């Protein structure tokens, strides 16, 4: 092959080499929810290409056929064709209807707040299956995972057994963030003083990457963690190892942990204050702070409303004269 041709082919060869080693996890995930979302991406793309590809092809065809030196028929008085109008409007309309139907169905089926009805294709969730609850807190710039049932907590490490539904409760300590494990499910936002939820399941054992997908400051790019998908026995051992760490996560320790830091190493806590997550959610970890839920309950109480109305100054009659 001549040198010039080899030089022109080099970028294509390099691109093919890079793509050959690329793991398109979004389209080849290990979780059923992420798999359904991946198929939705493919279906939506195909439906849109049904109109995009013909439009591009016809644009090139018309440019070539009606070029200056072409012998195409010239019809300056032509302005209407019923058949062409039907074709032009019917094709996009049918695609919009199809996309709308797909969106309507998947919006309800893949609602992150909706408990799972299946573990995979043809695998319904057994009636006696209890989901694994994980409380997630996004910090500056690290992730805190609390397992209330197991009584442990971890920093920048998440684990769950395969084929068991996972119920995530998510909040943030400071600014809005986004929790994302591409192999597991779609991203879900975390916000201070609010709780979001995500239901998911992992089908294949392995180690998967999780990270923050919403910019949250200087240490954002290092806000990553490892998600271990294991069998039930390995998960129990992981929990036992975390308990053996001996560290305790109480409110004082959490306040130290919540301080901004980057590249935080994996950390395990063998015990966790039972009400810590609720305190984080309601923004009352520090001593003396009034919890948001208590504040809202106080504001909504009839006694509070009555007291406020009685304490309001009366307007003089002359103020309403106009």
C-alpha cells in the first residue's frame, strides 16, 4: 500500500482499534432496569432514523438531480401534490405516535420510584423477596452508603447480592448531585433536604463503576466508587468484614466526614446511629438544630396557624378606604 494511502487509513485503523476495546456498558449492562433503558435508547434511535436517513438521502438526491447542468424537467407552475403531501406528513406523524406510545409505557414501567415487578426477562420477583435497602448520601466529594438492616456504612464502596431487588433512598448533604451506576440503572438526582428513590437489580456478579454525573464543585471528577455485585454468601462475608472494622459512624464522626475532601479512600463503619440518615435528610445533624420535618409539622399545626393569625397587627379601616 502506498505511503499516502496508509497515512489516510491510519485514523480509521486507530478508531477501529479503540472501538474494539470499548465496553458500551449502557447498551450491554448487567442490570435488568439498565437493560430495558438500553433497549429504549436503541428503539428511539431507530424510530428517529426512519425519518432522518430518508430526509438526508433525498436532500442529496435533489441537490444532484436538480443541479445546474442536469436535464430534469422544469415545472415552474407546480405547487401541489396530494400524494407528496400525504407522504411528507404521514411518516413523521406515525413516528411521533410510535415514540409517544413508547414513552408513555416506559415512563411508567421504568419509574425509579416504582418497586420492581421482575428480576429479568421471564423472572418475576418472588413473593417473599425482601429488597435490600441502601441509604445514599452524596457528600463533598465522596459517597456515603448506609445499610440500615445490616447496621453498617461504607464510604465510596457499594455492594449488593445478585438477583435481589435494591431499594435506594438518596439525599445530599450540601449541593445537588447525581448517583449513577451505568450497569445497574439510570441516574437519579440527590438534593439536600429531599429524598429521591431508585429501585434496581443486578443480574451478573462483578465489579462495576459508579460515579457522580452532575457537577458539584472542585472534587467532582474524583467522586467515584466501586459497586460489587456478589452472590448471597459473598455479600454476607462483605457485611461481616465491614462489621469487623470496628469504626462507629455517629453524628460527630459524620460531621467530620461531611467536610470537603477529595480522593477519599474506601472506609467501613461497623456500627451506625439508627437515626443518622433521617437527621441528614432533615438537616439536623448538629446539636440544637430543629429538624425540617418537625419545623414543617409545627408550621402546619392548627395551634401555630391560630397563634400567627392572632399575632398579626390589625389594619386600620382607612387603609381599605380606596
